[in-house]
C-alpha cells in the first residue's frame, strides 16, 4: 500500500524532482506523474506515438513552439490537429504576434478594433489579412505542381515553404512526420481552399485518402501510444485510427472537459476501452486541467528521463 507524502520545495528544484514529488501528493498530481511515466514508457517500448491537439492549444497558445520542438526531438511519429492550429502556425511563421488580453475583456470594443478573442489571447484582423495574401500565393504555387493532394500532402508542401524553427508544420515537413487535419475546412484556411478551387477547379484535396493513409500507418502488430491535448475532431480521428488497428497500448489525455455531458472531449480513457480505441490492458490516464500548464510540466519530466536514457535525439 502506498501513502500520501508531503510536497517540499527546495532551492533550485528541477522539473523532474518536482513531478516525482507529485506522485504521492494526491488527486490530479498523481495523474500528472503517471502521465509522464506513461509517455516515457511509450518511448521505451518504441511505440508509434500520435500527438493530437486542438487549435487553441497547438496554434493560439505558446505550446505551438513546444510541439515543434517535440517533432524536432523525434518524440511524435504522427500529428493530428484542427484547421485553426494550421493557419495560426502559418501566421506565427510569417512573424505575426498574438496578443495577451483578459477573459473579461469588452468583446464589443475588441470587435470594433478588429481584434478577435480566444480566451485571454487575441488575434487581429490585420493578421488574417496578411495570412490571406500569404496562403493565396502558396496555394497558387502548390497548384502549379500538384493538381490533387491529400490534406497531409498539402500540409507537407506548406511546411516545406516556411522558414521557422518554431513551426510544427516546418519541423514535420523537414522530418517527414505526417500531419492530419480531417476538418481542414473548419477555419479561415478552409475559406481560402474554397476560393482556390473556385479559381482552379482541377485543384482537389482528398480527405478520404488521408484516412486510408493514417489507418495503414498503424499496424495491430506494433505498439501504439496516443497523447491527446483537448478533445474534438483531432482526438476522435487519432483514437478511431488506433481502434481500426487493435487499439492503443498507451494513452494520455489532458483535458478540462468532463464526461457528464457524454461528449468525446470529456470522455476518459476508460470509456475508450468500451470502443476498443484503447486496449483493455493499456497503460492509460486522464489528467484533468489546463494543458498549457500541465503539458509542459509532464512532458519536460518525460524529456529529462528520455534524455538520460538516450531515447531522444539531440537538438
């Protein structure tokens, strides 16, 4: 039987030491420690790792740079995300700066100033205007070379044309890590893809073949791990793909959603077992809380251990 242990600060405490202490503090602290251990185990067991994240986390927030770094370090083998994170990654690669505001900001006033709020962050209309000019040129250039692509192929082509070490599109293209975005039309980039097809009717994006590609990348004979930040379509696409190849061996969810509504975003790893998305004997945990706090903490702990064990590439 294990017992609760008190947390103690010391001068110069490392992330690894802090998270190790969380293992016996209680409640979500225990789950956070378990999440770090499970991610480490994914790497030790050479599992194919799928990192799924929503746009507010992977695009709007500063986690975007961390995700790019993880790709550079060779941690995830596959990324799954939503349209917003794609366009916001491109915006930041262009040099656009996102604003810090307040959750309680006057939204009518922000609208009048051409500022769009996402929680306590914001993006100006001017950033979207500059994005429009950039993506229009990029799509025209890609169209000249490719009349038909899957979404992941399109994102690879875009990533090749960016020049930003902190862009996950850039890092993924550089390392041939596929990025799947099944709901690519659900955002500003979707509108510009629509306009591209109006100008170039032969320009076709094949979403179905992306699904086929994702499924064929996963085998029942290999170990699979999923790390899910948030919920929604990126979470479901990742889990559905693992289900079709026998289920995930490891799963870490970090979410603020609750299961009481019956939403996929709030569904815990135990519910995924009923679908076969996560194996019955999987090593899995759900951590409830803000991923902008928890993911850097959990992942930094796992990275320290991976570095010590020679499991990740040097930058």
